[in-house]
C-alpha cells in the first residue's frame, strides 16, 4: 500500500497545489481559463494522440470493454437519478448529479495516472471509457436535464440539447486527437521528426498542468458557490461515484467474463480503476452552462477528489 501511495501522492499533491494557489490568490481566477485552454486544446490532445498512435487499434476498439463500461455508465445514470430526484432536485440537477456520478476524471487525471501505475498497455481501455463518457454519457445526461422545460417542450428541448452535446463532441480537440491517433496506429503513420518532438513536448506538459488546473477549478467553484447545503444533497452522490461505480464495473465485468465475453482480466482491472477515479471536473462547467446547481456539483467533485487519494489507492491495492 505504501508503494501505491508513493505513486499516487504526486498526482493528488499537484491538485492540492492548484487548489491552494487559487484559494490564496497566488493564481488569479482570471488565469484559470487560460490554463484550461492550454490543457484542453494543446497539451491533452497531444498526450492522447501519442498514446493512441502507440496503441494497437484492436485495443482502442475492444467491443467487450465498450459494452461492459457503457452498460455500467447507463446503470449509474439511472440509479443516481432514481435515488436523488425529488421536489427540490428536479431533472436538471438530478441529471447533472448523475453525470458527475458516472463520469470519472479520465482525461485530466486517469490517463497519466493509470499509465504510470499500469503501463501504456492500459491506454486502450482507458481511452475507450473516456470516449463513452464524452459522447454517450454526457449527451444523455444533458438531454435528460432539459426535461424540466414545460408546456410540452420538454421532449423537444431534450432532443435539441442532445444535438448540441453531440456538436460539442465534434468540436472537442480531445476527441479528434483520439481519432487521429487511432488512424495513425491503424496505418502505421509517423509524424515528421520536428513535428513529433513538438507534439511530444506538449504531451509531457499535459499531466502536471492538468492536475494543477483541476485544483484551481475546484477552488474557483467553491469560492463562487458557498451557499449552505445539506450533506444529503451531495454526499450520497459522491459515495456512488467512489464506491458504487467501481463495484458495479467489477461485478458486471466479472459476470461478463464468466459468461464467456472475451474481456481480459487486465482490461477489467483498468475499467475498475477508471471507475474508481474522482468525478470529472468539467461537469462543473456543464452544470453552470445548463443552469443546474453548480454549488452542489462542485461539492461532489471536491469531495470525490479529496477522498479519492485514499479510496483510489485502496482500489489499486485490491486490484493489482
């Protein structure tokens, strides 16, 4: 366990550093969008391209991995909405809560962390989970969040929101970097040496800057939404993310293997550890954009990110 903590500690320490920097005004809040832009449009796409171009295409398109993880994501969304929907938490807040319960922080944290823990062979399943969450889970929850709109327009608003979410995916540089990397892997394409060195330099910057940015984003969200809130509004969702999600993936994956689904034990380990990651920090931005209670979402992300230092390390100890 100590060896695992020695690996995971630097990743969570960088998140803490970003949080402290923003809380103490060492990093101006106005600078955080610039960090996000660098990570989302430059560093992370380069890192994903590097991993995808070096991963066999069969691992990126493993149907057993996609099927198991997608089923679990849909179950998580359904269970979370069923357990949290009430007179105060309507479709908008319930759907965003479900998204934060089902969407792990794979891009900013999971890719570099799992590559360090398990090696680059883990990147196929990890990137597959990220695409599922970006394309399907996010689009579904955004569409469900529009069901609050009345006068018979709920279904139409749901379809419009789903289309907007899909358009957002098509303009997401991380999605395109995965596609281009997969094509490079399939056709054994290599970049010209000067361009490759440039891409690799940006890729090396992705992990520390992304983790630092997570902390800064969490601090900003907490500073901007400090209204009182009962624990029952956010703690159960945080527990679903950190406990129910990985256990669900483990149970479904184990059952699938016993039924003859060609899911390797290593791939199942990767899926479980991906599910054990804290909630994706970008859900806070989606909640703000679609008018959900961003204070609630920010608290869930903050709790899962803080507690994951121990819960994720424990999952690694149990699964490896």
